[in-house]
């Protein structure tokens, strides 16, 4: 029971699928609260009341088609490549309070890292007076905008579900005019609903999440990013109580165009479909259940954004004594 609760902590309590930056989405600079595939196994499960911590290291490598232009920091670029290495530290509190019988929880995430952006051509930079035709490179370590999350989760037999939302607060170390930024420098909200069906007799987990991202305006560039719908589906099998393996499919679709005086490329709606896999393994460290999970997602169909591969390594564990069980049942693996 303890091991499974730790394993499900990352996707059910922390909402980090909404806290990460996706390189080169069609919104300004590619900054999005949504990352394909993070709402994976156990997405609908909220762990028992207590304090938790999760650390996620995200690596992305992608390239935008040379025929497609994009915007970073007020500059219009083409032939863009991105190498991002970003870490997310997220403490979470699942409170003893209930709303209509569901557990209420809160989380806050602080991202930091180094996005490496290179462009083969600078098409336009009206705000900075840069010369056209010059290739550019930028790689700067900086701290991103804090993201505050709240959620409520319920349980009924094998069925678990939750609803919640996240808000990205423009208080990070945004560097006006630079290509490499972890901070969004705009208000962003994301509301979502997740559901998980977990059969403890056979160890099968089927989870899905749908959400809607609402973007504000970057006051430094006068760029208003469009809103977007996103969805994830994960099917995972526990081969033992400690080890699980599964597949994930994700889709992100911008439903309103970008705008504002700084949106030189017009509405510029983007979309991406990604598929991939996940492996999870639970361990016990000095009596503390620790969950580890690897996700690999490949973007297979894109429009107005880069196409690449994302890899995430997650470690999650409770802080202090393991909380008393009230959430998910432990999967019992049936031997044939």
C-alpha cells in the first residue's frame, strides 16, 4: 500500500503535467504549462493526507522546420533548435479537510534550469534593432515563474478521480529580449479533470486527463498567447508490486490564436500529438517509500511548433512518517 501511494504521488498530487514548460509550442517562446505525457499512471488518484515532495528533471530536444518561423523575446526566428534541461521541485500538502467527501490539497512548484536555443536565421527583431540574417545562440541558467496548484480527489472502489487547477505567477527571473527563458512572464491558468480505474487484482491502471489552458499577456513584449485544450491517456500494468510499465498518448490543441501588438506572426495556432512509454519502480529507503518513474515521449504530429523528444525522470516520497491509508488499493499481481 505504501509503495503504491508513493508511486502514484507524482501524477495524482503534484499536477506537474501542468507545471512544466514545453519547448516551442505555438504560444510565445514555446512556454506552456502543459507537457505531453506527464498526466500518466494514477492521474486521478490523490494520496492520503500528509506532506510530500517530488523532484522532476525534464530534458527536451527538438527542432522547428526551417520553413516555419517562431517568436522568442520579441524576435522572429527560423531554423530553430532547442535543448532544454529543467528541474522542478514541488512540495505538496494533502490536507485533512474534505470538500464533498474529497481530499483537498495544495502544491507549489519552482522551476529552474537552462534552455539552449539556437536559430539559423534572425528574420526580424523590431524591438531591439538587431541586424537581419545573423544566427543566434542563447543558453542562460534562470529561475522560472512559481506555479501554485490546488486539487480535490475522490475514491470509490477501483475508481478514483480529481479536479483542480494551477496558476503560473509572473514572478520569475524573466530576461526581456533574451531567447533563453524559463519564466513565462505572463499569468497562466490551467483547469483539469483526471480519472483512474485501478484493478488491484490484476495490477492494471487506466488513467485519463483532460484540461484547458488559459493564457494572459506578456507585458514586456505585448504578446498574448492563445488558449489550448489538452488530453492524456495512459495504460499501465504492474508486473510486480514494485515494477510497472505502460504506454502514454497525448494531444495539445490551441483553440484560440495568439494576439497583441507583439504577435508579429499573427494567430499562429499550434498543436502536437505525442506517444511514448513509461517505467516505474518503487523502493524503500530507511522505511520511507520512494517512487521513481521514467517517461519518454516522442512528438509524432506537429503544427507551428518544434518536433522532438522529451524525457522526464521523477522521484517522489512522503515527508515524515508515511500517512495512514485511505486512497488507492495495492495491486495484487495474479500469477498464471
